[in-house]
């Protein structure tokens, strides 16, 4: 069945194709900020003598406020007007990027990354909600276009990071994201019309803080456990505190009059299963873009530019799979399309888990990169569509925030889990030098394979078999 991939027509909230381009650009910018530091991590580590575990916090300082505050961002859009929140998010992201570019110490850089993540938490769910409302009649096609562009952000971030770091140093990557944020802020009033709030109520600030601190505590425990020891009081306290805070968050959502998350939304359509699967996908996604550049630079000896350029096949496969998602779904149905995408992703991660310390790009890296890109691109579009299926338009901001939150929180916890696996494997390898790093990285990828395989198995039993609208 042939699928029309032309951009859908405009509705009252925007100006058609240019508005869709802007919304896709915003999602691209959000994902770009997740991955653009990855090739630069080696240079950042050299400046402040940071360990691999410490470097993971350059990623998590962005991911944690991004994931923890995104539900609040989606809710703010519903309550205050989505264009207004989109503008605020772009401004905060831009200021955070500029602060990162001029950071004079590790704590300042981490604080700037927190600001970036906070701005992204406002941008991502709001842009997605506007897309869903503007193109309600052609939702899957619009989300496929946005997914293709935003999926490109992961690999494009690695490419830009390599080129800019080698040419002008790691600070230049943050100057770039500051400029792109300014572009988004300037273009928004021109392309997205002013809107009115779609809901009334109060902001659940307590809920947002509880879930953010709870997730942060869990990630901290998983990140420091291999190094500090799982039985150490600080590790046990962080782990227990995180679990307790998340339990408190759920209990609070059940009793408060204006919850951050109306838990009943998880029973709407495919929202519950889509979010559970997006959590697992995020765990693989973020960990991959953290460890793959480190493998290439620290084990295989690639420079920043070569590392960035080597991501082009992965980027191409991601974009192609995102564009083809409506056609694949029309032919195979949602369940088998998603199971297949996650199985292909798992196969690529397993392949990376067997890469030797002297791997050749053509024979041992190109294949898994293409498989991983195809699996990620297709799965992202399918899960985003499923996560918004059956949702009342008035709650599209909440649903958008929820699907983005699970991806980012899954990414933060997944990165911590992969870091724990890599650190434990390296400590027990009994090897030295490059071989220790290689063994740790291999176990990180193997852990990603297990998570992706679990996701594929879960999709087989939880995703409806319908073909959906396209």
C-alpha cells in the first residue's frame, strides 16, 4: 500500500509546512543536545581529569532534569498556552548552552547542562503536542516526518561534535546549540500562532520535584555502585531513597486534585504499553551514543572527526527507517513492525558486543551501525504514535510529556546500568590497558542487547496488532 509522505496540511494553530519544519527542528535540537557532547567527552575529560563514571554525569546532568521535568513541561503547555512555553524553553536552553560554552570548571559545566535539560523539558512535549493538534487528521505521517528529523539529531550530534571539537575545541559545540536555540526562539512567533490554555488547574510542583529527585537518586546509586561498592551506606541510601520517593510520587498522583500525571491516562489506548517500551528503548539509545564514540576513540584510536563521520551510516539508516515507518506499519501492522524493529536493534547491539579491540570499520562496525539505526528509527516513530493514540486532545501535552519522559528517564537509568556493567566487567577482566576498556565497552553493548531483546519480547505480548492510520 502506497503511503503519501508529503508534509500534511496546516490547521488553525500554525502555518503548514514551515510550522511542521520548525516543530521537527525543535525535536532535532532537543535530541542533538543529548548526543552532541559524546565525541567531545574525551576532550572534556582531559581538561578536568574526569573518570568514565564522572563523564556519564555530563550526559545525566542534561537527561535527569529533561526526563524529570518533562511532565511538568507538558502540563505547563496545557495550562499556560503552548507557544508561550515553547518560547520559554528555547530561551532557557539557549542560556544554558551559552553558559556551558564559557564554563570554567566541572561544576559550572554540569550546572549549565542542567539548565539545558530544563529548557529541553519545556520544548519537547510542547512541540510534540502542537504537532498532534495541528495535524490531527494525519498524525502518523506528521510524526513520521518529525521522527525522521529528530532521529537524525542523535547521529548528527556525534558528527557535529567530531567536526567542531577537532576544529575549534569542545566549547564550540555549545556555541552551536546556543545559536540553534536562538533560531528556534525567533522563528516560533512567526510560524506558530498564539493559542489559549486547553485546561484549568494548578501546577503539581511537588510531584515534579519528587519524581525528579527520586530518579536522580536511583541513577546516582547505579552510577556510583560499581566504584564505591554496592554495600556502602551512600549507595544503599540513594537506592532506597529513590525507590521511596517514586512510590511517594505515585501515591501523591492518586490523591492530589491536580496531578502532574493523571494515572488513568495510562489506560487510554496504547499509552501504557508504549511508555513501558519507550523506557526500554531510551535505555539502549542513550547508552549507545555514549559508549560507541568512547569505543572508537579510546580503543580503536579514532580522532574526533573520524568518529563523527563514521556515524553517517547510522544517521542515514535512522532517517530512512523513520520515513518508511508508515509503509512498514501499513504492511505488517503495529505489533510485528515494532517487534521487528526492536529485534533488529537487539541484533545490532549483540554484534557490537562482540567487536574486537582492533576492529575494522567496514567489516565489524558498519553492519551493526546500520542495523541499530534502522531499529531505532522505526521503533521511535511507532512508539511515539502509539503513545498518543486514543488520547483526548486536551491531554495531548500530558501524553507528549509522558512519552518523552519515559524515553529520557529510561536513558538516564539505562546509561547508569550500562556504566555499572562496563565498570564491573572491566574490574573483573584481569586484563590491562586497552583490553580492559574494550571488555568494559563490550559488556555495555551486551547489556543493551539484553534490554532491546526484552523490549521486543514485551512488544510481542502487549502491542495491538492493528495497522493504524497513516
